[in-house]
């Protein structure tokens, strides 16, 4: 890890809309940093994707989230003018958000029992990346 | 306050959908930290709740927000498969977000005149918690 | 720049709904800070505006975002009670978010190729402001 404590992970997505659990990868970055207290800033450098926290137990939850967003924000809308035809994905990206800051406490992510961290693919399948920046407490 | 400058507050909610003003509690945590410049990271460790900033003056605003979200993201939808029956709350949580970073300047939250910080309950009533991590400037 | 490394920029908006590219202003604040590694916290002190990251190339994307949000979250709704008549803008503000934390690496914003930072006006035209807080790595 460099002095900026910045790492990058790759995320391969397999369908157009998909929430992919990346909790393990983020946790691994925190563990290997040796940082005990601080936070972990996640950043998605794409405009048709996002990052969120939601339920880690029943996969029906993330399936319901993507299905509902697809129904309400459909691929085609008579008002869309963007020539690439993926305006729905850009809208979902803005509504979900592209960054997230998770607290690190006692050397681990401070997540609730049912929380997992998800990379949100809205215009896949693609090869994506996500930055993880570990920020130790300044003391 | 411990070396991680991390505190936890409890939020008791009284209805299924509700925005609860927690500005005073957050401000209190900032004041008691003695930190003059930095930021204040708020984190909700739940998957059917969130945290947001919105108008602090007219309570009709937060009522309009929850009523509109309930109309557009209803409790029941023919597409929902999650057996707990609260997929609407999970969707609202992802759209609202579960963390927020507020600037601390001159020992206080740097909020706009009309801004208040709200805990967003989407599947209450429940006993909830929220983490507050004070981050002083590193100098 | 003061010891809190906090600056404020003004944003003049010209229509009710509008996404305004502020990437250059944010980049300038980062450059003039001399900070090489860290992050840049953006904060909107308004309750009918927001800040987001989205496509910087084709202006049809931001036009599609605002047009779609206006269609789904209209100015008038039979359920709205807030007397100022701008509840739609408050809802859009909560869904977009009022803060954003962007990584600084090698002295510049770590954005994806197609990413730009946008001030989101939902109840203009108005004179708005946005805070930029540069946070260097704590070392």
C-alpha cells in the first residue's frame, strides 16, 4: 500500500443491472492496512454505476432493488435524448451515489449485522473498478 | 469519548415512515468533543433506514418527503420477492443513503440556515442507533 | 486558505432545474491547496439543491437526468402540503444528497475519465454556495 493508502479493486459484472457484494474485498483492504481506527472511503470512477450498503442475508433484497429501479427508471423513455441510450443508468448512478465512507473501529469495518457493501452495476456487463482509501484517525 | 472519537446515539422511532430531527444530538457530540475544525461522519448501521439533511423549519417538508416516497415506493409491489415484505424500506435506504459527512468549523456544524439532520426511519417503529465519528483536522 | 482548509464558491443558477459543472472550480481549490494526497469534501448548505458526479461529455445526460426527475417528482402533487410549493425540490435534494467526498491523489481529483462534479439546482434560479474542504492525508 502506498503512502496515500489507496488501493483499487476490479469488479467484473455479468448482467446489465446487478448489485455485487464487495464487503469481503473492502474488509481485506482494511485488514491489510493495519489501521485500527479511522474510515474507509469507497469511490466508483464510473458514471453508470454506484456503491451502496444494504442487506447481506437474503439475495431477494438486492434483486428487488434492481428490479424496482428498472421498472421505475426504464431503459427507454420517450424523453431521453442521450444518444448512447443508457440515460437510465446515469440517473440510477446519481440516485445511488458513487462514494461511501465507512467507519473503521477496532481494525474492522463498523457495519450493522445485516449490512453488506455493494457495487451497483447499472449498464453492464462490464469490467469495473472501485477505489478504496483507508484513512487512519489523525490522533 | 474514546481515542477513535466515536459515539453512538439511540433513536426511538414511533411510526413506519418518519424523519426524526437529530441535529441537536449531533451538535452536542461535536461540542463535547472540543474539536474546532474537521468533520463529523454519521453512519446508520441499519438496512431499512437512512440519514439525510433537509429543511428544519416547516415540518410539512419532511411529511411531504415520506408521503411522496411511500406513494412512489409502496409497501406492496407485485414484483417484490423478499419474504420479510419490507423491500420498499430497503430501496428507500439505498436511495437516501446511510452515511453523511458534515463539516465542523469554529467548533460547530457548518449547516445552512434551513438545514437540519434527520434520521430516516422506513420500517419502524423500532429502536435504532446511529454512529457519530468526529474527525479533527490533521493540521 | 485558512487553517481549516475551507473555501466557499458561489454558483449562480439560471433555471429551476439545472446541473452545473463545477469540476474546474473544485480542481482549482485542490491545486491551490498544494495537497498531494487526501480528499475533498463538498457540502451544499441548501435544502433544495444537491451535488453529484455524472457524465462530463454529452450535455444530453444531465438534461435527461433533470427532465426525468421532473417528470417523476413533479412540481405539483395532490399530496404536497408544504406552503412554499417546492416540496419536489426538497425530495430531489434528499435523493441526490448534499455532500460528496472525492479522493485527491498526486495533487489532483481522482475522477474517472467521464466524470464531472455537478451542483444540482432544483429550485432556481438562485445565488447558491458550496463549501470545499480539503483534507490532507494524516500521514
